[in-house]
C-alpha cells in the first residue's frame, strides 16, 4: 500500500495510525510506520517507485514527503505513537495531529519530535481555535480539514454546502496566519466526477491542496489544483502588461489590472511551476517561500 501511494503522483503520503486502524492493529501499524521512517531522508522524504503503468496516478515523483497521522497525543495510543516516531532513526516531514484545538498541544508535539505539525481541524472547538493555531503555533506546517468528524460534531450532512462556512472560516484562519490550508478528502471512492467538482470548488475557495484517501483519487486532485495552460497564459499577459505600465493600473483584454490582480497572477504562476507546469516564479504554495507540502498533501492518507 505504501509503494502504491508513493507512486501515485501525490506530493505527500500520510501513514494513518488513527481512524484507519482498529485497536487490535495499532501495534502492527506503528511497526510499519517505524519501518517506513527508517527509510526516510533527513527531510522526511521517501523515494517513489516507478508507477506500474501509465494510468496509475500522474507519474510519481522522484521523492515524496512522508507524514504520520498519530492518535490523539494526550491518549495512551497517541503517546505510544509519539514514542515510536521519536525513537525511529528517521523522521517524518510532518506529524498530523487529529482533533487539533490547542496551540499548546501542537507546540508540545512539535517540540517532542522536532518536526513540523499539520493541524487536522475536525471539531467546533478546533475551528474556533484555528486562527490562534495558524497565528501562534511554532512549527505549524498547514491547517487541514477533517470533514467527516466535523459533520458528525455539527450534526450536518457530509456535503459541500453544509460545510461551506467551516471551509471558509478555515481558509480565513490560514490566511491570517500565513500558513497553507488543505481541504479534506472526498469519501466516495467510486464517484470521480464528484471528486473533481469538489476539488475545483476547494481551489476556488482558497485551499492550497486536498487530502485523498486512495491513489486513484490523486490524478483528479492534482489536475484541479494545477493551473491550466490558458490560466498560465493569462497570468503571464497580466504580469507583462502591469510591468510595462510601470506598476500602474492597466487594462488587459477589457479587465482592469492593478497590484492585487498582478500579485494573484504571480501566485498562480508560482503554483503552476510547483506543479511542474510552465509557470514562472519560485516553487511555493501559499506564498513565495512556504516549502513543499502545500499544493501539497494532495495524496493518499490524511
């Protein structure tokens, strides 16, 4: 399963020790995660095997970031997870903290393991604390939405419209803190059209990437978060016209372009470059120098 995920074209792969593992399987899951960590580079990356065929994902990556989703850090299983991660000879690129709702908890996990953390927001308390976590957590790599548990807590349907306020508030919190934000997974594995629609909607709303549950979901998510050739061409035209105008507002194809529009075009080109397209600018996701995860945990796990 790990090799399949690594070859899927995902930017990061998350080993889930929490909800995906029954109590009887926790020890085996920890052993498997620790064995994978033994293979990581100093940056928490694993070499991706070549895909089995041309149709498996989007072609793989030279190396992929490895994340570990632990159980609740304050519980017995979570403490065991943290111990095994700490004692492994390799380190993950980040640890995903479920039910995140406290800056202190995120800082404690990051400090204990000396790795960044991803705050998985999946409760009303977590949503209320999202802004403080985004602004104040010392080693926060990204905010991410856990929609299934969030819908359960809210008593709403697991669908786009009922969770729109939650998503918007999470995007807003991430923007205030200057950190990337990842949409939650689409749980209907046999509905590729629904996945594609939700991924496109998440990008329009301001998310930097999206979690996925299965390797076959990765290609659609990557496609949704990768700017098209037309978008790249339009962004280049906007920047070129703006620069030629010396930074003054200018009309481009009937559209008024000022500094905020030019900055949006610059961000789009950065996203395109990071995705392997033909955009210009540094590779980044939610800013100019945000590292490799966002756009980012667009892959299996989480």
